[in-house]
């Protein structure tokens, strides 16, 4: 994993912050489940078809930004906050079908089942007094 976090104080009470990173691919292992193979007792639930962590998913990278604008109102400080999560709107794979016989008729072993969420916006207010 590599993570970069930081912020810069800008003129006019602006702040820009960044959260970026990269992580190597996740490890996963194909499994055979008792409902697909009658020789596996239901109490065991599943067995590994390969050594643990034998396969690797794709690596993942991300970039989040936050911009704030501050206002001084008497003794209080008001900040307007805008955050952009997944700035590049990348849909990186975060999970795959681990069932040796496939997860359904359209999803085979190793096919993606989960992804990062697309770009999201958050707007908020911080009041300090």
C-alpha cells in the first residue's frame, strides 16, 4: 500500500486537501462449495480448490479531493466544505467470483462481482465557536 494525504492552506481562507493511494492486487482463492459437490459435507461448507491466496486481483488506485472556504462571523468560524470521492470515477474491481463452478450462469470463476463506487460528491458545513 502507498498512501498520500495532505492539505495546503491557501489565501482567502481556502484549504485544498488530497487523499490518494495505490494498493497491490488482493489475494483470493477459488473454493468448491457443498451445494456444488456432494462429496463435501455441509458442515464443512467449502474447501479450497487451490492453495490459499493462489490468485491475485487487480491493483487499485484512488484520488479524493476536498476544498473548504472559511468565513469569519464574529467570534465563530464557518467553513463550507465540498468533497469529491473517486475524482477519476474509476470502477476498480474489488471482488471476484470465488466459486470454482461459477457464481451464476453469467458470472464465471474470476469474473468481477464488486467495484469501487463511481465519483461521489459531498457538501457540508463546519461551524467552530
